[in-house]
C-alpha cells in the first residue's frame, strides 16, 4: 500500500518546482490516496501557490515562523506530520530540504527529495547549493529529473543506490484555443510570435533570448516575455540598446494563466543557462507548440532533432539560426511539434510518473532509518 505522503516546499508564487508539487499531489489524490502539502511561508496574506493548490483539492498546511527560523519550522512541521499520521516526507528545493529533513528525522520518518535543478549564480547561492548536495546525500532517496543530475549528485558523494532518475510527468491542463490566447496577449492573427515563460533570473537566460531575437533582424517575429524577476530591468535595458521596440519585444509580466496561453505562440523558446527538466517544456509540447531550446539539463532527454530545435548551451547564434529555420519552414515546425507530442504521451504520462515515484517511496520505506 503506497504511503501517506507530505510534500514540503517553501513556494514562490509560481515556478517549476511549484508546478511539480501541485501536479504530483493532484495525481496522488486522483489515485485515491491521501497527500498533503506543507508550505513554509514568510509573512501574512494569501499565497498564490497555496490558493492554487487548494483549488486543486489538495489540503495545505501553512507554517509561518519568519525568515531563517529553520529549527522552529522543523518543530512545527514535525508536529504536523505526527498529527496527520504521515508515513513519508517528500521535500522540494533547499530550504524545504533542510526543514523537511530535520522534521522527518525527528519524527523517525523516511525522507526523499526531488532535485529540481541548481541555479548557480553568486558565491552565496553556490554555497547554499553545495550544502544542499551534502545534505541530500543523507536522504533515503533523491529523485533526479535527468541523467545529468544523477551524475552530478553521484560526483558530490551521494550513494548511487539512493539516486533515481524520475523525469517530471505531465497531465494536460486547460488550454485556450489559439485565437483566444492570442487575443488575451494582444497579438494580431497573422503575427509571428515567440514566447518565453519563466522567472527573470540569470540562470533562466532571458537576456540570451533577447540577444537571439535581435539577431533575426527586421521581420524576425515578435518576442513575448511572460514572467517577473530580479533581471527584468537589466533585460529591458539590453533590449532597448539592441533597438528592440514594442513591435519586436513585449514584457507581459507575471501571468497566472501562462500555461493556458501556449497555443498563442509559433514557438516557445527556452534559453536557460542551466536547467533540470522544465515543466514549461512539457506544457508547450502538450499544447502542440514547437520548442526551440538550449541543450542543457534534461532538455535533450526530451527533445531531439525530430521533435524540436536544440542549440548548444549558451550559443546565441545557434538559437537565432534555429528560430530562423522555424520561421522559414512552418510545416517542419508542426511536424516536429507532433512528434514531440507523441513522445510526451508515451514517456511522460502522469500514470507512469506516479508509478516511478511510488517505486522510490517503496525503497525508502524498506531501508534502515
């Protein structure tokens, strides 16, 4: 019998890890089992992630202890785990990894983590990630979303038998028809539009998308950036310097309905410097939207030359050439999008995902505490 599970996360308003937690929780509930989300929150008010998760039907326990009060959070979480008779703890991203590990060990429960990917960045962030890898080596199991992640964790000293490659699954959500999606974004019916969706942060590479768009020259389509983040001002300034006005690039800001708008685009562009397995990639494929991306993280595990366009990591000229190819041959774009959708259904379905996760849970439960 699969265990009663609590997912622990310190959520951003929206993001890949947050989407994974919601999707996995929904799939667990649909299978007739009990599951909870424990959200580590800072400050008051309704958090968008909590609102969305509850709308999915998932019970959410809110833990508010203030910033960096990890031991207090761990005590509160441990109390909740005992009260709910949880049998296994599943953590997501390093804040929750630390708090969830402490709470699970205090409650004598097995603890597993999903490694969603590391961002790198400044020295302080790289230190946090190094500490997280050392902590994850103590977990009963670590789910890696790509083979590259498993190898990274193995090199960091995590025992190979504790590592499992479990790519994110995908369940089709509500998708607006192309005409309605384009109308919501203010796009003309015949306007070629390239979408970029994500957190505007260095590792996500919004600046590289802007650079590639500029290299297409006049008539190279309109770029639409959906998302917010610390890099927005810098990226906007670079766009102005490159002469990309409103007719070539628009910043649409944060949109909670972003996944439903994917059919509006002639292609989705993923220009990340580093990745795990981006949820937006699976969402775009499910929407039938062609994808152009850098070959980083788990992206090459999903896309190949028959199902999308891949450019070498950080190769802006290569990304621009891929976009130009797509512009010049729309039939080929649709052919590759159809092949990607076929592969998605066969390899990344929710049932298979849940079965793989359950297998990891079973091994964690069978191991020594």
